[in-house]
C-alpha cells in the first residue's frame, strides 16, 4: 500500500520560496530619484552653456599667479590659526577642569566672550586695535617705564589681524571639544593611575589624552575644514587670502562671477583634500574602537562639502 508523506518533511523543497524576502515596489522613491536626476542634469547643462559665466575667464585665472598666492595665504592662515587654536583650546580646557576657581573663572570668561561675539566683529576689532593701543611695548606693568616700543600699525598687518582673530576665536571652540574628550575618560582610570604614584601631568599625558584623542580628533577635523572656508571672512580686512585677491582682480576687470567661481573651485579642492586627510586620521585613531570607526571616504567628503556656518 502506497502512502503519501505529509507533514514538515514534504515542505522541504518549498522552504526557499517561503523564506524569500519580497521587496515592495517604491514608486515614490523612483519618481523622486528621476525628478532629482532630471533637475541636476538641467542645472548642469544650464551652467555649462550659460555665456554669462564666462568659462574662458575661469580657465584663464584658475592657475593665475595672483590667485595661487592668495591660495597659499589661505592655507597658511588655516594651518597657523588651527595650530594656535588647538594649543589655546588645550590650555583653556585644562583650566576648565582645574581645581582652582580662579583658573576656571578665567577659562569660562574667555569662552563666554569669544563664542558670544561674531567672528567678523572680532576680525574688524583686531584690524583696528591701533585705535585703542597706538603703541605696544615691553616694560614694567601698571604704568612703569617701557624698555622697547613699537607702533601697533606696523606690527598688526592685515595678515596678523586675521591670524589673531581666527586663532583666538578658534581656541574658544577647541577648548569645549578638548574638555568633552577629557570628561569622556573614565575617572576610575585616573584614580588607579594616581594610586600607582603617577603625577597629575603624567596621568594626563599617559592615560587621559591617548584615550581622549579618539573623541577629540573627529570634531577637530571638522573645525579645520570649517576654518578653510571661514578664512574668506578676512577679505573685509584685506587679509590677502584667496577671496581677497579674487575681489581685487574682479574690481579691475569686472569679471565678478568668473572670479568668484575660480575662488569657489579652489575652496572645493582644499575641502576635498582636507576631508581625505580627516578620514585617514580618524581611521588611525579609531583602531580598537570599532563602534567609532569613520564612515566611507565618499560620505565624509560629501558631508564636509555641505555648507556650514562660520564658527563665529
């Protein structure tokens, strides 16, 4: 007598069909993607054929000597301002976590003032500092004799004023970043290191900072990229940066849009290069911390190319 097998065993061949995941159709997504692609294509085509953009002038000035000199000043301002800002940020952050009320109060006042006033105002202030202090010198404080004096206008050029404004303002923001990194380290590790007889400075150098760096580095990279674009503000004080020289050129040849495009393209190049460096630096410091590993390189570049407001 023949028997037909029934039950779970007979359902074996159909199991793959039952486990197959069905992806629902998303017509709205396809429609949005199609419309977006169409708009982008139309925008690119319109820009490419628009005679008012003067692409021949863009090509002519893209590697012009004056533009490249302004580009170099922008790079110098960015690197120097960030370097000074990081040093100031570390010092102020250490003051904020100090046991001294005087140090904490001084750090809080510094952060409060320079984060609370616009960066553009600070730049103009530093450029006109000679109106307050016509001379600066070395000597005995509180009205004592001066050993040497210099005219402030001679010392504080447009570049120096830009460097002072950018770096001191950046120090206020970096102090908050560094302080957050220091606070993120488990206090128990510091107590254990102190129990081993390590000094506070050695604990900070050997225990706290190596762990805090993986938290400090990502926002510091973002601050560097933001600084690249923020340097354009120094054009109001003739800081000789990329935007300043582009403005000087278009005031003589009246090619305003073309030279603004030249400056924008160089800002995009600098931002892209900095984004790549930030990606590999974050990957280096995130070793051993899989959850904090950076995303893809393309995603990092895309995020950093988005518009961000000035740090001030």
